[in-house]
């Protein structure tokens, strides 16, 4: 009697085939909110400086953390496209600075000159073309690099955090908004995945067209796949009652809107008071605290009309606290201006000189990189079951 070649493995075989942790932490997926706190705090720290050495250090930290802690999910493969976007931002910033001339001084390093374009009288004060200096291009490049680093921080959060799991932890009042944001965020990874799948299918069918000749053969299947995904998403949202009005009364909805509007006004006034030293003290922390309380009350009241249950909620453990704290401490150290000269965060291009690397801000950015080993290793994809080799007895 012959037996099947696919023999079920025993408990000992499955244990031996599993990952050997060697006393290390078991792999699991970090809470998505922890990754978002870490990334947003690092982006906040980036907004504090335009020192190119610190900005390149931020990019290195992002690359390290993503390399060691990203998963094999489709959304975890799109960070390189954020890098392309960052390079595009820097290039656009430099081109605009060269085209829209800002003047040149005798001490600047002259590079080249663009032909001048006459402008009408109502366009006075803005010149198109003219001499371009090295200092102007470097200033534009550092400004663009700061924005590029902030975009890469958001890209790191999208790469490391599962957008569907992040949707589950949102308050009930923000659930519908969170669905819209999640769908919009997942568009780019899904589009990249569709393009890769169509290109792979063309290679298997010996498609030899390249460049513009292959555009029609790729665009049409990608658009068809996007339409099918949209229909499946709409059917899934409709079956789950998305957009239902709930049991909230008209009075409750008006009260929720008023609380949220007043709360947002309080947050804006508080942020303005903290940024403007000449503003009254009531526009600082008091207005910010009052706005936060009103927003929380509005979210609490608005969440009553949405009743949701969560199956196996994501845990918040020491690793989540450690990763979030790394990013927050990095931002705090760059804002307190303790242990270093604040001018080192924004080195002057005029006169042109090599920027210095302040030790405390550099250590703060490296502290954010500690999330790479404080976070648990990601869950590896489950390998397929190995079949036992056929023997003469089984034959």
C-alpha cells in the first residue's frame, strides 16, 4: 500500500524546522501607532535644522531601521519611491532657485548665467534668469533636503506600519476619515505592485517591447486591476456598513461639530502663541491645553455613534514604549538647545564654509536609530511545508 508523498510532520519535526531564537525575542509586529509616533517625532526634529550633515544622518538612520525591521508586505517595498520623490523635491528646489534669480554679491562664487526673461510691470520684484552662484544653489539644496527628509520620515512610517492595523486603533469618531486616509495611503503601494505583476507577466510571455512601446501593454492591465480593486473595496465597505448614520441625534452631531471646531481653534491659537514670543501668555500653553480638551471631548462624543469590536487587539508593551520614546527624545533634544550652540543647527551659507557636526543633535538622531534593535524582529513569512522523500517502502 503506497502512501502519499506529502507526509505530515511530527511535532518534533515542526519544532526543529521553526526559527531558532537562541534566547532572543520572538518575532512579532510592532504596534503601528508606535512607528507613527517615532516617525512624526523624527520629522519634527528634522524641521528644526537644515544642517546637511544632520540631515544625511537622518537618512542613514531611516535606512537602517527600515532595512532591519520592515516586513515582506506589499506596502513595505515602497520606500525607494519615497527616496525618488525626495530627490525630485531637491531638484525642483534647486531649479527654481536658479531660474528665479535672487541676486549675486561680489563675495559669491559665480557658476553660470541664465538668459534674462523680461517680466511685465505687475510682476515687478521677480527676475527670471541671470547669474547663478554656488551659495544660492547650496542654500536651495539644503532647504530641499530638509523637506525631503520629512517626506522620507512619512515614507518610513508607511513602510514599517501596517495601515490596516493602524485603522483598528483609531477612535470611533475618526473611523470613516481613517478609512479614507488608509485607502489613499495604500494606493501607491498597490499601484507599484500591479505594475510589477504586469511587467513580470509580460516577461513570462516573452514581451520584448520596451520604453514607450510597452506603455500601452502595461497601462491598460494596471488600470483594469485598479478598477477591480476599487469594486472589491466598495463591496467590502458596503457589506460592513460603512457610512451608516448610527443612532446620533441632530443635536449630538451639532454639539460634536462645535466642540471640534472650538478645539481646533484653540490648538491653532496655542501653536501661534508658542511660536510667537510677543504673543500674550494666554495664547500659549493655556489655549493649547483648552483646545486639546475640547477636541478630546468632541471625539469622545462623536465616537458614541460608532460601535466597533476589535478581534485580538494589538498589544502595547515595552518595545512600543521604547520605540516611541526614542523618537520623542530625539525631537526634544533638538528643541531644548542644551549642550550645543543653536546656530550649529542652521549653518550659514554666507560666507561659504563647511558645516560642523554638533555632538548632542547627532547623538539625538542616533538615539532615534536605536528603534532598529529595540523593536522586535518582524514576523518572517511562513515557509511551505516540506514533503518527505519517497522511499521504497512508501512506494
